[in-house]
C-alpha cells in the first residue's frame, strides 16, 4: 500500500503549512526565495513599487498553490 508523503506538513497551531519535511519542499522554498531576490533586482522597489509588489503577489500565490497541492490539507488548529 502506498502512503502519501507531504512536502509541507500542516502547522501545529493556526492555519497553513510549516517548514518543509522533504527535499522537494526545500527546493520549492529555495526557488521562492531566489525569485523574490530576482524580483527585487529587476523591479527595484524604490523605482517600480507596483511592479515589485505585483511580482511578489504572483510569486507568493505560486508558493501557496504548490503548498496546497503537495502539502497536508490545512485546517485551523488551536
């Protein structure tokens, strides 16, 4: 029987995902950070504030999508 191994476990309290538990999750997180740094270099926040913020929103939405697809189903934990 195959068991599903999540890349991102649910947080122990609150809603969302915790730090990655598999190398794939760490790779996704590393790419996310690199894309944020690249966005800051390409769209300097002091000159292109709207483009920078839009790129951060898009990159972060992509991270949330990956977490949603590969992570443990999130729900509120107290």
